[in-house]
C-alpha cells in the first residue's frame, strides 16, 4: 500500500511538473526571420536574435537623406526596438578629437577598434577608416541603441551588446570598404 502511494505521488509530481513546464513556457516566439543585415550592414544573426525581442513582424525604417549619415530604426510588431546611426565624417588629413567624449562619465570603455563606449542599452564606436588616398582617412561614428531586448540582466545584456557591436563594426568596415589603420 505504501509503495502504491509513493508510486502515485511520483506520477502526480511528474505530471504536475510537466503541466507547470507547459504553462511556464513563454508563448512568445520569433515568427519573423532573424535578420543578418541590419540597416544595410551585415551582422551575425545569432547576435541579432539575442537582442531583438520575439514577435510576429520585423520592419526597418532607414533615413539616409543627410549626406554621409544613415539613421535607421528596427521595429518588431510596429514597436521601435533598436536604433542605429552611422555617420561617416569626411576624409581628413588628421584625426578628429575623441568621438564620444561629450557622452558623459557613466559610460564604460570597451576594447573594440578605435574608440568604443558601452552603456546599459547600447554602444558607440568610432574608428579610422583608410580612404582611397593613403594620406586621408574617414572616421565612421556608429551609435547603437536597443530599447527592448529579451535580456533582463544588465551585465548579460551589456555583454551581448558588446559582441553585437564588434560584429556591426566589422559589417560597417566591409560596407564602407575600410581597412582599419
């Protein structure tokens, strides 16, 4: 009799656990294709997925009406979830001053080519890009902001943003046909 009760209790616990697991399963899914191109820049789609929320519909709104500047928003289910700004400073014979020095002291410096800063929901990167004439350089200034991510932990999200920023910088270099110098 005792064995039957234990067996019954074990079956009850297993069944209850299965039901709870089924109930706790987040019904949100990625019904849209995870992009490997954000705002014209190639990126690792696994890195994109880690920062873009689940949803049904993905869309982008790009505005490159200002010469040398691309502004782009990523929307999931019509909600703005990320914003990208890429600004190519004109070719110069000498490097400009620090690109992000006016962004405040609460930002974390990260080791990405050039000057790079990381914040809770984004990153900024500026680097020297070898132009056609070896004595002239262009300086892409990239700003990346994520407004809605599936990562709640601040440190984990910052790590994901840093990894994404590295990939995005490589994509910008390819897009602009840069050689980091």
